[in-house]
C-alpha cells in the first residue's frame, strides 16, 4: 500500500517540511504535485518527478527530482517552486490569526506533465502552515495617528521590540511580524501609507509618525527598552534607515534591499523638511521582452538626498540581493557602508547574497521572479534565481533574528 507522509502536518510557516512516500514499486516513476489556494482565492501549483529507490521509497531530503518545476535534491523544492495558475500573482496572506496556508499534496504513480488534465492521484495528503501561534496576542493599533498591528509573544517578558515595515505598495502587511513574534519579539507591523485613514501616497512623510510608533512600542510593559529595532524591505528599508539616522530610540536596524538615498518622498519633522528626496527618473524605466517593468534605472544619484547613516547610534545590518532587478541593492548598500566608513563609523554590516532577488521573504514563501504590484499597469521584475534566493531567505531570516536579539539585548543592559 502506498503511504504518503508529511511532517509536521501542522506547523509554522517558517518551518521546513519533510515529505516521504513508501510502498511504491521498485524504481517506479512518480509525480508529486503541491497545490495552494491563498487568501485571495488564487491557486498556485508545483510538481516534481521522482524515481523510487529499490525499496519503493521516495524521500525529498535524499532523492533528486529529475524534472518538473525544479530539479535536484531540495526538501522545500515543492513550496519554493510554486507557480501561479494566473500569471504574475504571488501568494497573499491576510488572515493571520484564523487561517493557515492549507496545502494539498498529491502523489501519482506515473508521470503527470500537466500539459493536459491530470489523472486521479494515487494518494492525497493535506498539511497546514500557520503564521501566528495560538499563544501570540494580536492587537489592532489605532492610537493617535499610528496604524498597525501589534504581536506579543507568550511568556512573562520583557521582550525585544521591533517595528516591521514593507514597501511601496502600501497597506498593512502582518505575516512577517507575526512570524517574528513567534521567536520572542514584540513586533509592531506598521503601515505608513495607503491604509485606513493614512495618506494615499508616500510623497510626504512625517518623521514624528515613526517616532510616535517607536515610543508607542517602548511604552508597552512587555517591551524591553530603552531602544527598539526596525526591520524594513524596499521602501520600508529606506524609511528604516531614516529612523535609525534621526531617532535615538532605534538601537538596531535591518535594511533589506533598500536604497541609501531618499527617493520619491520628502521627510518632515515638526512641520519642517529635514531631507528632500530625489524624484524617480521614470523615463529610464525599461520594459523587457517579456513585457515586465525593470526599474533599476529610475534612481539617479543626488548627494543632497543621501540618508545620513553616519548619525545612527544603533547597529545597522544591510542585506542586499545581488540579483535584485528592482533596485541595485548591492550598490546602495555598499555606498551606505562607504559613507559610514568615511565618517569612521563601525556600526554597519553588509550581507550580500548571490542569486537573491528583490522579494526576500521569510522562509516558506515561494520564489517570485516577477509579479503584479499595486499601482502599476505592468508586472514588475524582481529578479533572482530560485534555489539561491530561497536558500538566502532561510539564512537571512535566522541572521536577522540573531542580529536584532543581540543588539537590542545589549542596549537593554546599558
């Protein structure tokens, strides 16, 4: 009898999954197909072709996929290689507390290429990946101007506090914050435009808003002060650098695939401009042969809009995907590090990841080379290569947690 095992069948989204099959015929070719329906109702699917060993077994940790949406030995390959059934969609997770990602895994006792309709599977299993533990507390924040969601882990605490921000699509993104809270952080997923009653664009940004967010986090009795951390990606990373450069409350900053200049925004403090950003040079936007927007040329040099990272009192970790096709992230990170060196500052560190593109997510998210982005008529090219990118996601997730824990704990002992 064929047996398909998935372990754990219920787990957290940043956990690895182990998939094995037994009871097959010796050297039998099989197809393993994975299907996900996200919170928007979009479907994603991957498949891999394997040959059972002499004992009629397949183990994704040991055996090599010979074809499908990936090749080679990779336990997470089915998740990493998930493809949207509608082009340029990427998995959306909005229901953090009440709903996991529910995966369906099918095993076929023959090759199912997917060009025509698949036959009935020999065996089917389901497994779940949650983004928030049952013990984590989720609190909607609508305090003064601040809009976001606070995630508080179980336990007495106090815990390191972190502000988490995403990029130029706006809105409120919670899943990374909820996953980080599972590792012993109090995390504020912070919206900064295009959400609730916040401004619809990021052209005018008020530093006091982010200062108030830091003070709100520090005022929570479960947060170990005197400083908090900031984690940002893309436009959120740009803002994270502004916070670290101007706000003494910031003790550790992780900038993932951000710039070192301010673009498309002007920052104000108490009604006065403190840094005027450079406009995007839209005439340098390229459209690829595939019809994708390539935006790396939009960012002109302007020394007047450089973020003064030399003023940061806390530690800064720059993470750059070397295959990023949205920003030239490696160049921006190197430029920021050079500026810190010029001012004899040693509180910066650069982690450059070969093969990684722009959309660096927590582990368990599939690789996304290009996708739709709110506000754009054409899909956006993010770049990267699947295996190096997804391996980088796993490594970066661990390094970011270690970095934040180390430097925020040090700050609490000062």
